[in-house]
C-alpha cells in the first residue's frame, strides 16, 4: 500500500486536530476509524497529545468483520447493535470528550448482501447510537469528520486505475479540497470559515420563510422552520470550543419545516448509504413527507431508509453549496457524503440540528417540534443541486429574491 | 510480515472460539486486541459468527499510540483512563456478552518511560477497569485469554533472530503449547482439562490449610483461605457456559489467606508488567503482607505495583504447575504471563478470585474478607516454581504431605 507524502499527511493530521476538532488541553478525544486509517489515526493521536489532550482513544472498525457478519451470522443477529459501546461514547461526551470521525470506506461493501438484513442492522445501529449522537447533533461538544483514502474507496472513485495509484490520487484530491496543500492550511481555513459565516449572515438577514427550487425534474417549495438560523460548519460548540465539524466544508445550512415541503425533487449525484449505492432518486413531498420515492439503483435500500421511523421520510436539513465549489470543480464523484454534499446543494432526511433554530438547544422538544424540527434516528444527506438549478428565497409576504442562479450564488 | 501457516491459524481461531471462550448462539462477543492481531481477530470473528454469535466487537489497542502518549502528553494526563469505555464493557458483560482477550505485546514498550508516570497510568487504568473486571474475576460470564505472535514480542523471545523468522518461531511455539498442532485440538483440550480437574480434586481432598515452600532463597509458609477450593482454568461460568479461561493453561490454583503468609520467596522467572520487565524479585512476607521487596531489574516498578493500593502487597492467588509442563519444556522465556505462569508454580499479588472459596460468588464481601480473600485493583502473577522447589501440603493438625518434589507432582 503506497502511503501519501508523509509531510502532507502530517499537516493534514495537524489541521484536523487544530482547525477541525480543535482539541483543548486536558480534553479526551474519542476517534472512530476503520483499521485501514491507522497511519492517519496515529499522526492525529500525536498531534492531539502535543495540543494537550489527556487521552486519545481510537475505536477501530473493520469492514471485513462487518462483511463476515452478513455472510455467516444467524438471521436474528441483525437486530443487535453494540449499544454498550455507544453508551460508553455518550458517557465520554457527557464527561467533556471531543469527537473525531475518520471516514472513507468501500462504498459498495454490502451491495451483494440481503437488503432486508442491511436495513435491520442499520436501524438497530441507529437506535443504539442515538444517545451518543445527541451530543453531536446538539453540538454539545467540539467534533469533526475528516476523510482518509481507503483503498476500496479509491478504487471506486478511480475505476480501472491500479489500486496504488488510485489511493495516491485520492489522497491528492483530499489534500487539495481540504486546502492541506496550501502554504498555511490553518490560516486558509480561518479565512474560508469566515467567508461561509458571511454567507450565512446574508441568508439570515434575508428572512426567507421558504426556498423555491426549479430545474430539470425538480419543482420544490421548501418551507423553513420558524426562527430557523443559517449556519456554517465552523462554529462554537456549547462547551465554548470553536470547531469545524466537517473538513472539507463548503455549505451553509438550516432547518426545513418538517410539515411544509411540497413538490418534486431529483437527486443530482449518487448517494452511498452504509455500503449501498443509491442513484437516480426521484421523490414527491406532500405536507413535508416523502409520499412517493423511486431510485434507478438501490431503490429497496432507499425505501428501507425512509421507513426507518416516522421522521425518516421528512427533512432535517437544507444546505446551499455553489456549483463552483472546489469539490465540484475536482470533477470527481467521491461516493462519500463528506465530499459529495460539498459539491452541491443538498437536503437530508431524518434528524435535524436543534441549533439551526434560534436558541434551539435550550427549547423543550415539544416547542421545537411545533416550530418545524424533525426527529429521527437517521440523518442522510443527498444532493439536489447542479448548474441547472435555480433557487429563490421567498418571504412571508410572497416576495421572492434570487438566491442561486445556475447553481451559483445570485449575488 | 510473514503470516503463520494459514490453516494452523484458522484451527487456532476455531479452538479459541470453541474450547476457549465457547461462544453460545445469540451471544455477543467482546474482544480486545492490539492492532497487529487483526488477522487472528478476523478469523476468530468468522468462527464466532459460524458458532452463532450475534455481534463480535473487537476493541483494538495501539502500542504506538500508548508510547506517543508517554512521549507527548502533558503531565496531568497520566491520571486519566477510559472509564467510559470500560463501563461500556461492563454493560456488555451485564447484558450477557462473552469476553476474549488477544494478548502479545512488546514486553519492554515502556521501559524507557518515567516509571512514576507509568505507575500513575497503570493505577488509573486499573481503578477504571474494576467494574468490568468484576464480571471476569467473579466468572459471571464465559471468557478466555489467548496469545498472538506480536513482532516486538517475538524479537524479545528470540533475540538476535531476524523479525520474520522470530515471528514464525513464536507462532510455532504458540501452536505447540496450545496443542493446535494436534490432529484434534478440541478433543485434546477436553482431555487435558479433565486431567487438571482431577488434580484439583486431589488437592481439595487433601484438605490442606497451608503450603510450605522450600528451595534456594525460598522458605515460605503460605496459609490458604478458609474453605478455599482448588480450580483449573476450565470451568463453568455463572451463566452456565463451560469455558477455558486461558489457552494454554497448565495450572491448578486457589486462594491464599490474605493475612497468613510468612517467610521469604524468590522469583524464578522475569515478569513483564505493562511494558516493564521485572526480574530477580526477592520479597519477605509477614502477616500476609509483603514488608520487604527487592528486584535486580525494574525494582521501582515493582514497588509502585505493590503500593497501588492496600491489597497490592498481599496475595490473591497461588497456583501449582509441574516443571515438566509443555511450556517449561519449550525452554523459552516468553516474557508473557499467559505462558510463563504455565511454566512454573506461581503466586499473584492483588485481587483474588471469589470462586476459589466454596460458594464464594454468593457470600457477602465482608464474609469473604474474614475468610482470607484479598481485594485490589491489580492482579499480577509471578513465578516462584522451579526444579529446585519442594512443596508440602500442611493440615490443621500439623501433619504434612509431599505435594511437589523437585518441581514435579509428588504423586
Ligand atoms: Zn449538509
Ligand atoms: Zn447533513
Ligand atoms: Zn495463575
Ligand atoms: Zn493469576
């Protein structure tokens, strides 16, 4: 396995620790990572200790073990999840630990497996993970998600290219879109993060009550939650620590109203969901709910996803990303949400972020629900933006303002 | 890295799952393993799913990360331990999960590090692990410990031999002493396990109240706990599952009385304790307590160990192993407790096993303490047997029976 340029990998690890999760002296760090990410996880561990972390714990996962389970375990195994481990993570977050996820996996790992079993395993996992996830979605602690160039992922992104070269090219792409190859990546992210915050402010000042999308196969009016707030991925967690929750990130995002989305929308990029590729999605929403759903590929998995629970067929996030984003400009289909969602405007079904409502973290759940907040054990982003999509911001009084034209910011 | 004969590794994994932990249909399995053990962990995972496990979770550790912490983390980090993770494990055991530890590490990993920091980290870890350990020491669930040939370990066992060859020779040694190279390893272990149980019965029938050790540098009278029970590593856990807690195992063991050990004793093999090698131990016990302690090597670590808590300087286990055991006959110094403790009779400082008192699991702690049971956050075995040691069993009435002569069973 060829390794990326060692100096760049080291800078990437440092960027992750300083600009991404921004670990604080005395803080514990909980990292999740596939086994293949061990070289990066080790460098991150070193930088975290240099920055004063008291303890870094890496929870490794193993795709081969996951696959073996689907091939060999008894049928009733698939409703079981490691709740005890997730409860342990929740305890760590409650105690003030920061969280880092290293992602990058075989996007088609489970594509040959029984979709019903995959759906049951996904649901059991999502339900068991919920207590830990609430610290993340509620932004109680500083956290971040970054990628590493998993060999199977690299092969999927660069089909036909020998694995070693594919891994190298994927690392180059990761270093480019995360600005790791800039002279001062930490400074570059401070600047980019401020730019995204300016864009969020412009949208907040616009006081739109809905967004209207039009384009090929898309005619959607997406109502926004009451007192919704546009945010960028960089922000101050409730523990007072500024972190950038995704590296890379190009989006500004807010909360759709769970009951006020009407029309049809088409996906513009494939979506990799827990080892299954879902492509060519077309859905119709009525009263905020997805009432019709089709996909050219992975339709069964899409339907299972939407049936996970009551909130899985409603929206929890709407995000705007210009078509000229560096990720889109790379011309690559990453088949990984962290990248692809930053190549295009997107929506997510499932759990909403309470912080995308003003004072959301302190309001009771019933009030948040009345204001339009959706709840679910899942949160899955999929891309609906392209250079063919126009978006208007619509105010209460019916007046409309161009927000995006041909996939770019209208102003 | 050369891998061992793939077929033998597979049989070893199967032996571990079937004879060692004896995983039951529907049961979860929690495995701890160093990163380097991933190939074995994967094979074990497969066999566990074949045997009906519902979920196998491998918690990987990374020596490089441990070392980085000692080199880079701030001083006050060393009183911190991942209690949240250990509490998660305890929750898994409470829910009925089985436990497997894959061991094999660099015996000198931390030998260059500040012994005071190492001691603080060991203590913090031991205290945090206690709730999980109680399920193990109380034999509430089926569990087992097996080894894998870690490269740094192999280099320590075969100094001067190139790493690849050292790893191969260590695997061969592991396969030999675990009987993996026999035609039917599972049957061989059933037979061997029955033989150890017969030996335990003979000792129980002897109704000794103390053991008397004599040999070079050793003159020790070791009182046994009231109503103590001799056990072998193979036995039925409280969840009803028969497992063999150590592979290999050659010992029969019981509980010393925490206040009734008098005299001097010398170690006969080095002891590897959390990355530090302790050799040439000489201690004097009075009223069950180690009141003088010396070591030719690692004396500071030995003293820190004994000072961990009140029970760390008293005994929690006494075990008898004939000098002709296969591990002793291999002529190798493994520098790993799992092997070395099965090469010689040994004692352990620290936590006792409640099950080595009749009905121990059901008696209140105060009663167990009165009967002689020791408690501590540590349990560390060290070897005091050799071909030069004689052991007598002494009864209440003062009569004595030869138990071992020249390191072998007297009958
Ligand atoms: Zn998003
Ligand atoms: Zn999202
Ligand atoms: Zn023992
Ligand atoms: Zn022991």
